[in-house]
C-alpha cells in the first residue's frame, strides 16, 4: 500500500538528545540506543471507521519518538500495518451493507488524509494484512512444524508455552490475561485449546467470509497478532527499537506478537522496547469504534478546525496519561496556536536558543510534550510583553516547533 506524503522536517542547530522512554516490558524508563537507523513498528488502524482523537493521540506519540531520533541525525525506518481484514471490519461491512474491501479502502484513504493534515511522518512501509498473507502462511507452517502451533477443527492456534518469555511484555497474571483476551479478540473459552490463552494464527475459511490460499494450512485468513509479526520481521527483523501502540495493545496483541516471533526465530527480544500510549476518552468512556463515542479528526477538519490546533490539543497531554477529549481542550489549543502564530509573525523577538534546548530536554524525558508546550508558551508570553531584538528568534522557534512537535506555525 502507499502511505502518505511526508512534510519536511527542518534541521535544527545544536545537538539532539537521546530518548528516555517508559518501556512496558521492563516497567520503567529505558534510554533507547538505536543504531544510525532507528527501527520502529507502530500498529496501524483497523479501517472500519474514521480516525478518532484516540488514534490520533497514539500516532502523535510515535511521531514524536521519530522527531527526537531525527533530531539526533539518525535515519528512521518506520513500519506500520493496516488490519484490512479482521472480524470487526467484516462485521461492520455486513451491518452497513457495504463491501468490506471498499469500506477498508475508503477508511484507509481518510486515515492517510488525516495523518497528512496532522503532519504525522509517514512509514516507509505501509502494509495491509491482505497483502501480507503470502508471507504469513509460511510462518504459521513453520510454527506448526516446530510444535509451537496446533490444529483445532481446521483452525491453527499458537501455543503460548512455546515461548519461555511469554508474559514478559505485559506481566499480567493469568486471570487478567484471560479476561483481556476475551475482551480483545481472543477466545479463551473455546473447548479443545491446550491453553485458554492460545491465540489463533490461521482461521479456516468460514461460509460467506473472505479466504485466501493457505498452502498446507488450507484456505482461510490470518489471525491478528501474526499479521504484525510477519510485517515487522519482513521489514525490520528481530530486535527493532520500539514496538508501539495504545495501552490496549499491550495484551494480548504485543504479548502474543513477541511470543510468536521469539518462538519462530529462537531469538530474544522481538522488540527492544514496548511503548504504549494512554487511552483518550469521551464522556467518561474510552473512545472506541465499537462503542461509537467518537470525535473524528475528519469531522473537525470539515468544520474548519485548523489541524495544527488539533495537534496542539493532542500535545497538551502526556502520551502515557489517559485523558478526556472535550471542547475546552480544543479551544485552549486554538488559543495557544493564535498566541504562538502572532508571536512568530514579528521580525524579531527574545532569543529562542534556550527554548530549543528546553523542548529537546522535555521530549527526551519520556516525551513530555506538555513541558515542551510550556517552554514555547513562556517565549511567546515574553515576546508579547517585552519583545526582543534577536532577528533570528521567531524563525528558529518556528522551525523547532515544526521539527520537534510537528506543528507548522
Ligand atoms: N489494527 C489494530 C492494531 S494491529 C488496531 O488496534 N487498530 S485500531 O484501529 O483499533 O487502533 C489503532 C491504534 O489506535 C492502536 O494503537 C490503538 O491502541 C489506538 N487506540 C484505539 N483507541 C484509542 C483510544 N481511545 N485512545 C488512544 N489510542 C487508541
Ligand atoms: Zn498490530
């Protein structure tokens, strides 16, 4: 699949910072130490509805990770998937009487537009589950042949016991895992499974559902976790720097993905860090397509809201906190954008050199975007009260806000 166009990232004077970030697997901060090419996999959307503010907040967090890396003059190798065949997508298509491929294509196209408008950096590889199927089948066959997977009425399940590190991403106990598995696409109560937590790798063709050639597995379609594993191994390999997504993906998705890959390769770890963004709520409940309590990026754009204001609204919350989307959050972001734009539109101003360092320090410290905004706020307030004589300052500040926060002033 094609991704979306990249907005340019201005180079800044001085030196970027190494990123320290909270890793779910170790439960604490880690200083990432990527090579000259940093590798990141971020789980993409299941395209059965438009991009909501929760999605946007999660992609914003991983966009910041990349901007910090780019500021250290590293290259970034970024891979993202699109779960363009899965139960919720098929169910929605049937409910609304749409063709599931058309629904997926339409919503993916809208997602690209939203990401472009928000100045999110595009992945180098944007891969759909359907196009990944030829790569998924041999992985499932290998797991089965190695005894790490088994058949149940034609479906193929992964055996969680095949990975000695199973549990090492989320660290949840078995009861919590079972509950989350039932909630998030698993089937812990299906009779005949070796372990209730075992996730499906390959689902045998069902009447009336799409299916693909599965070689020795028979016709069917892939399970959810193996999709991301196949795409990540194909384009990044083992031991990539960051596996990212919202906190609802820590278990089962990222736990199972890590175990699939570790069982397949015998290597550890799948990812060197697992980074999870908090959940955005609306009216007290997690924003979710299945619940329908959503504020869409595209609706706000259609209503004339500046995407830069949407982005500032996302940045005003720490990525790891759970927060609530409200009109007041957006209004505050609009006002901030207005103050910042007025401040950089003057030909000179207070020196911005220290502000650039403050933004860098804030982001390097577990992506503390609110602290970065506060630093820019202070500069803008000084500009509005005292002004300044540094002719390069407004330009430098705009470039820093663009390069490090993805906001065009
Ligand atoms: N296709 C899978 C990942 S392989 C999937 O989870 N798709 S999704 O469309 O449901 O979610 C896309 C991303 O948005 C995931 O990282 C998910 O954790 C994140 N996300 C979903 N809802 C919210 C929310 N309310 N707040 C923050 N992030 C969210
Ligand atoms: Zn995924």
